């Protein structure tokens, strides 16, 4: 039975705060890339080329971090397509979500500085896992018994969306385990997540197109 005494709050403040934090975090990750300096050799082009080549792991870490952050921001925004109101518990779930989002520049910096080592890769994977788990808790809390979501949603859709939201933290959990054994493989597996959601988006779009015909 729906609790008619619950405190109903607007969602726009949550979305605004999350947008701001994501913008700051993405900017901080960009600042982790340093322009090569200390080039005093006469053969500047060759030395600069070598330095840029040696920075390729850092560029990769920047790229995957930015893409995964963008993915999490998108998934968070999409949840509010169906979440119509908020309460204090949802506010605090979002606070913890942003706590873990805010840690990403640190774990990304660790990964850039010590690429290929087990501990930085594990911490980075764990950070992404905690972001994904908090986002999953966010959706499960809001959708349970139609607590805060659109009442027109079907139970099948809620179940499907829950599984979709849990897929990312599941992959990151695997990445955490593999990071202790093979850091390179752990990082490579993370590319599965944006590819997976891209495939899901294409499939969903085709289904909508068929229904419209």
C-alpha cells in the first residue's frame, strides 16, 4: 500500500546537483593529462614524439574514464525519465552516488601514474563498481512498489531496466577480480560496457520502429 504520508520532493534539484558534479569531475580528469615538458634536446620532434608515445596509456585511461562517466551520467538522467518525484532517502542515495563519482579523478590519476600495476587497476575498477552499484540501488529504491516512478510503467519494464542497470556493476566486479591477476585485461574488459549499452540502444530503437510500422 502506498504511503500517503511520505514527503514528496521535486527531482530538479537532484538532477542539477548531479550535472554540476559530473561536469567538475570530467574537467578534473582532463587536468590529469600534462603537456610534455623538459624537452631541451636539439632533435625536438623526435623527443616529443617519443614522449607522446609513452603517454598513450594515459590517453587511454582518460578516454575510458570520460566515456564511462558519460555513460553513468546518461543512465542517471534516463532514470529520471521514469522517476517522477523524490524523497529524503533518494536524496541521500544520490549523495553517496556522487561521493563515488567524485573519487574518479583520484583513481584515474593513480591509474595514469602507475599504469599496468595491480593495485591502481583494482582501485579504479572498485570505484566504478561502487558508482554502478549505487546507481542500481537508486533505481531499485525508486521503482520498488512504484514508490517514486511513473505508475504507468509495466512490471516487465521495471524488471528489464533493473537487470540492465545491474549489468555494468556486474562487469566491473569481474574487472576487480581480474585486476589482481592481469591489469591489462581488466582495463580492456571495460570497453565491453559502452559497446553493450550501444547494442541495447540499437535493439530498442529497432523494436520501437517495428511497433510504429
